């Protein structure tokens, strides 16, 4: 039986692009299980199967707008990946 995989990754803020170090835990099949921003000033966004981060200083409205832009940019790619599964 395989175990979960813990990885340190770099991710940019969905709003401004500021980079953060993130500790991510993936299941054996590669699905995101949990994440924690380990550098100061940021947090993970509660998005299923996708690791996204934002600065603590951004408003909820700024994050929502950035997430909507992200979804419109990546919507086709995510739909294709889900069809392949």
C-alpha cells in the first residue's frame, strides 16, 4: 500500500503573483489532500483538487475576482483532465 506524499512547492498568489513556499500533501493517486503556506503572509485557498494561494492582505473581493479569471483561463484544461479520469 502506498503512502501519502509530502512535497514543498513554490506557488504564486492568485491575485498579485507574490511567491510563497507551500507544504502540500498528495494522495498516492496524485490528488491534493491538504496544504499549508509555510512562508509568512499567505494562505491556501479552499479549492478542491487544486493548490491555490493568496496573500493575507487581499480582500475577499480581490481573491474572488482573481479566482474567476483563473477559472475562465483554466476551465477548458480542467474539464479535459476530468474527462480523462
